[in-house]
C-alpha cells in the first residue's frame, strides 16, 4: 500500500471513509492520492451527492449534501468525518445540523449559495430552448462547487464567451474564478473566453450601473 494512503487506512475511522470512497469510485485504494481532488478520479457534481448518500449508509448518519464542497479531497473528507464516526449514539436520525456543526461551514453559507442560484424577478429568460453554442453566456455561481463544473462544461461543449458574475473587486474577480476551477481539479482550455463581471445577484440590476446593466442585457445570449 502506498505511503500516501497508508496513514489514512491505519486510522480505523478514516480508513473506513477511504474504503467507501474507493469502492464508490471503483478505484484501487492504492491509486488514490489523498490530497488530490476527487474530481480527478471522475467524481462530478451528481456523483458527489451519490457519494454522500453512500457515506450516510456506511456511517449510519445523515450528512450535509454539500459535504464535498469544503472537503474535495480524501484526506480532508476523512478527517472531517472522523469526529462524526467517533461520536456516541450515531444513528440515522441524527440531524444534519448536529453533524454539520463540526465542519468549517455554516447554514449561512448554504443560504448564500441558494441565494446566488436565484435570478431577480425582473430577469426573465425568453420562451423556447436556447443552445448557446457560440455567443455570450452569463454564468452565476462560478466561484462555487456546481458553478465550477458548469463553467468547465460550457468551455468544453461550446465556443461561447463565458461572462461570470462575481462578487469582489475587478482585480480579484477573475482570479477567484480560475482558482475555484483549480480547487476542484478542473483544467479546461480557457482560451481567453472567461470574463469576470463584478456584481451581486442579490442587488437590483446585479449591482451594476444602469448603463452597464443595459449593455450586459443586450450583449448576453443566454443565462
């Protein structure tokens, strides 16, 4: 067994998590680098939710669906779940709030993620299917877990320019998007097609000036 994984397996609690993950991914345990994002082993956003469900069965506890958002590699995941396994009275009726209390993120973070996924009432897509094979796409949530995979898929499946709405200053917005891709082990060909737009989905006109908002609404082909 490789030295990179042996320290996890030697610990019973962490080793249990490691074996569940390896079995789910259909990958030899020895082949997993515990510090590499599980996305590199074929885990996508749908698979992440299924893996959380598999861990719930193995551990006999309810777990947050967004578990892999903050713990994308095996080492971080097994460490986060170690305390959960060692707590007494581990039953499937344990609340998500109780289990989640040991992690670094809070329900406020989940609420913010949900808010970021919603469009203002005055932003209405046109009727009928839209296939933005080219043109410009406005993507929200690009600095989150799901947004990273959506951005990767848009870059690989289309030739469109991707305009990412990001909170923050102009100097850091683009870096936040690309850093988030790297965090989940995603390395699409960027080809200068990503443009970061500093704004806020929760504000009127996305926090943009009236002129900038009008320009954006006329230039974007799909959201």
